[in-house]
C-alpha cells in the first residue's frame, strides 16, 4: 500500500508539473500574440516644411494625416522639418521608432530621403512631388494642374483688365506647373490675357506676399492666384485692401479650400483633398506598395477637385460656370490635356 501511495503521489506530481508547464506555455503564447499585435500597429509619420497653421500646403498635409488616422486606424505623428539636416534627422528618428511610412511633404524632401532610406529597408519613404525612386522611396505627385486650368478659365472669362497675376513661394517646378496650367486655361478662353509671374522667395513672408500682390494690382491685375503657403495670405490681404479702395479684385486658393480665410476675395479653389493621402497610405497598409511614381489628379477618385466659395459663387456668371463644367467633363473623359511641367522623371 505504501509503495502504491508513493506511486500515485509521483504520478499526481508529474501531471501537476505538466499542467503548470502547459498553463505557462499558454500565457507565453498569449503574451507573444499581444506583442505581435503591437508590432502590427500601422504607424504613419508626416514631415512638413512649415507650420500647419499656414492654411495651405502644410495644413492640407495635416488634414490628410488626420484622415489616415480616422479612416485606417493608424498611429500618427508629425514634425516640422525646414532644413535638409532637420529633414534627414527626422526621417531617421521616425524610421528608428518603427514607423511603417514616413511622408516628406515637399519636393525638397527627396535628397534627405535618399540619404536615410538605405539604412531602413523596412520603412517606406514617400515624398510629395519629384521623381526619386528606390526600393523603398516613391514620390506622390499631386497634380492640381487640371483644377488650376479651370481656375484660369474663370479668370480669363471674368477679367475686366486682361491682366492676371500668379505668385509662388519659390521658383520650383511643382509650383510653376500649376501656373502654366492656370495661364493655359485663361488663354484658352481669352487669348488677349496677360499673366504676371512673381515669387516671394520663401513660404512664410506674408508682408512680402502682400507687397508683391499690391504691385500686381497697381499694374492692373484683377485676379490673383497665389501658390505660396503662408506667404500667399498676403495676396488675399492685398485683394481685400484693393476692394476697400473700390477696385474689383478676386483671388483663388491653391492646394486647399481657403474660402473661409478671405470670403469676400477668394472665389474658387484648386484643392488636394485628404482622400489623396488616404489612398497612398491604404496602398502601403494593404502591402501593395511598389517603387513607382504615384500620381493623383482630377481623374483619380476624389483626390483633386475644384471648389467654389459659396459666398461668391453667384458672382461667377452662368456661362463661365458652364465653360468650367464643359472643360472639366473633357478632362475627366481624357479628351483635354492641360499644359504642365513634367517634373516627375526618375533620378
């Protein structure tokens, strides 16, 4: 009986030990799965060259980032990076933190991305505009030219002076391409129109932007199209000043709907919608990324559009609105190619 009792005790002890190991194993498996789920968190970072309060290029990028967070459940972060050194450091920092994609919002982010990307093959680096392509770098080109062309039609048909003005923050291909399209649209309906091109020299000097726009207005310009981020706000201030002086001057918004910024001045906008950012992030989240140029325009689902300022739409004659709709239909059907600069050749 004693020997049997010891045997039973030994069997019970062994089975209890096995049970403990089994329970511990389940706990470890559960812990591993939780860690795996943690690593699967979709993380997106955005580097921008200026303040998100600019009501333009940087603000629209932040709105796109927030749309990615809402629609795709991503963990997001953003940082200002104004110089090449800062841009390279921020790219590297986010890659080290395990972000799936780091977005450099601007043509100027290409070289910093090229410097960092080889060290982080698991991170995808996306730049706005340009043509740099490697195994884990691709440009996203937001081609607003089609919408800018339509703005040109509005200006070309409504101008009383046959003088229009465009203002860039910097003299770079992506900005100049929108101006080329705008001028093309204007001249398609009014061959006599003249377009004055000026540059602020930076993206933030509102005072300089206002000074340049006032000079254009004094030369007879009655429609302004700034593509200059925060500096472009100066153009709207200049138009407001001119209106108070009794002149008929209107302006357009670039990249983002800016109707609420200057509701008495901004008549329509060429807009990059948040959906454009969501589309590229979704491609990456679904594992469908390929090193190539990703292009978004009015023919790409809800990526680029033209919007009217509701407060001023009645100032746009019906025949002008019809001309815009006719041109838009031809663009969407692929029957109308707008003039633009090809700045997306591979490096």
